[in-house]
C-alpha cells in the first residue's frame, strides 16, 4: 500500500508540473491576444485540477485501508500475546 501512495504522489507531482506548464502557455497566449486558444488551455487546467482531486481521493482511500490493516494486525498481535 505504501507503494500505491508513492505512485499516486508521483502522478500528482507530474500533474502539478503539467498545470504550471499549461498556465504559462495560457498567459503567453493571452498576451498575444489569442483568446480562443487561451480559453481552450484554461479548460485543460480545469481538467488537470479535477484529476488531482481524484488522485487525492484515491490516496486518502488507500491511506484509510492501510490504517485499518495496521490496526487489525496490532489487534491480532495483542490477542496472540495474551
């Protein structure tokens, strides 16, 4: 499960980099007066942010599952030692 969380973190960092790159492109297009292209790229930023939110939800779910497994393992260890 730790590997899954690391993979999700890696994907989120990649999305952060992609978002920064697209943001720069939007600013450049806006300066050049290409409003339609800038608007399309802005929609891409919204999609990227939505993907990041979905990854965050998945990461939280994996973390919760990992916590449950750890608690059950500790309970089993306590029961065996008694």
